[in-house]
């Protein structure tokens, strides 16, 4: 239970709904009331700019908004009664369900603006950073981390990276007679995955679950994911932080050498393997859809309490680091929620990010029209209010608005979004440019 005094005065996250508020109250979190997020308030500003641009273009011939022809793979229509389509990519290290979330958000935006907007995303190997090739058709990318200095230097044009949504990695198990909510420490989980703990009645597990009968259960069968996946990095970061022996022998990363266990080619295969094997334990990244038919573990956080991959506990993990340099300066490289300090912070929480070129005119040599660039920013703003697992805390969302307000087209700012998270979208930091 989080002390009310700790949470009193915490800004209400964007997109808060009744379910979130109910969970927050049950956890002892006080969320002050605020005006509901009104996406139209921002959209009106954006649409007005598009209309103005359309008028200028019709007079000067700078752009032809009614042409159906595409230059370099990009459409040149606006949403003033004409369809707009955006193309994006996402890192193949992220759960494929993320693509559905991105496209569903585009559908929701389209419904709000008259049905003329659509978006499609496709996976690409590696980090997912944009290529300076207009023929690639990619206007934005979704990734799991900001580029390193070396990666940033290899990009053809400056890129801004900012958080889109919070996700989580669920630790799941199949234990006959044991309901969801089994407590597991990071040390015990590391022992399971290094092979030193093979029984569910091991003292390292039993001591964290007083009153739960763990005797007579099938032996532990750990299931891990093959390949380079975000779920691997989030889990192994937690194990390395919890267990010095794991940190020394295995470490953390997208792809590690697993000491023991059954390998699964995908998260769907991992879920099926756990469901088919009594005594099995595994893990999957989730984007809004809860795991059904399996137990989901609670994990101990840095404060010594146990937290679940719930909306509130994931939000608390991000909120506990809302005043960190990464958030206030938009410096996301190496950022992790594993060490979140507030009691009840789920340690396997993570952020998914968007990457876009800082100047959308220069980067694509004007083959991406100003109208479509404007609607791209509208869509990315819309995403900041479409929670996958939990809404972004206010300082993260304010930094997003700050980044979008600093986007330019041939050196000229594209939009001016009024932020409901801070004055003029300023969060006190930089723009997240790399």
C-alpha cells in the first residue's frame, strides 16, 4: 500500500479512466482531478495549420493537396476530405502486438477526424532507426531505446526520440491449484533461470508466499525466448540487478546465453509451452491484452514490496523516475525502469519510443509533403494519450509535446501544441534530439 502522503499532489496521468482511478484509490494513490484530455484541443490547432498551408499551396503552387500522385512513395493529400496515409516501422525486437496497437490508435484518430486518416506499420530488424531514404516509405519508427552516440552519428539526419507508451513483461506460470499472484523475488527468479532452483517449494520461493501450499507441485521448467527481444532485455536487467551471480555469469541484454531451460521461438510459442507444461514458468511482453489461462507473478521492487503488472503498478514505476535527468532533458539512452523506487512499482515495466527526423522537410528532400508531415505529428501526439498498459505520467507526456513543438519543415516549426501537462509543452528539458 502506497502512503497517501507520497502520492498527494501527483499530477493525474493523461487519459485516466474510471478503471485506472479505481485501481489507484485501491492502492492508496491520490490522483487530483483534472480536466479530461481533449484531443480536439490539439487537433484544432494542427488542422488550422494544415488549412492555412493548403491555402498558401493552392495560390503559390508550392504543394498540390488535391493530387493523388505520390512522389518518392509519399502521398500529398491532406485530411481536408482527402485521405492521408502514414507509413511506419517498428523494431522486430518489440512484441508484434505493438504493431496492432499502433494501427488501432490510427483508426481511433481517423474516427475523430472524419475517417480520412490511416497508418500501417511493418517490422524491421535491429533497433528500428530510420534510414534517410524517402523510397523506404517510413515516416516514423517505434523502438525500444534511444540510439547510442555511435548510432546517432551514423544516421543521415538528426532524429528525435520520445516515449510513446508504457508496457510490461509478465512472468507467467502453470501451477495446478496455485492461483495468480504468486510472489517471486528477483533472486528466486534468477535461481530458476540459472538452474539452481528447481522446486516450487524451495525456501527462496516459499518464504515469499506464506500460507501458500507449494508442496507436491511438478518440477520447475523455465521457458525463455530465443533471439533478440525486448522481453529478454527487461527480464535480464531485473535479474542482473537482483542477483550478483546472475550479473557475473549471464548479464543482461536483448539476447543472452541462457544457462538452462526450454527455448521458445516467439512469445506465442512461449505461452503455449508454459500452458502445456505443468510447473513451467515463462515471460512475455504485453501491450494491453492480459495473459489469460495462466498465473501471473508479483515481483519484488527496489522498495522490498511486491508489485503486479497492473495499470497502476506500471504507472508507478514510471512516475517514480519522472524527475530524473532522462525525463527532464529527454536523454533516453540507457534509461530503465528496473530501479523504480516508489513502493508498488512493477520492476519489469518499460517504455516504447517513437523516432522521427527532426526536420521532416530536409530529411525527405520535400518528398514528404508538409500536410502529411503535420498529420504525422498529429498522430504521434494522439499516441501519447492511447495507453497500451498504463498512461504516461505527466512529465513524460509534457516532454513529448515539447519534442513535437520543435519539429520543423525546412527549418520552420510545423505545429504549436498547447500542453495540458505543462505550460507550452515545456518540461524544463531539451527536445530529445540525437
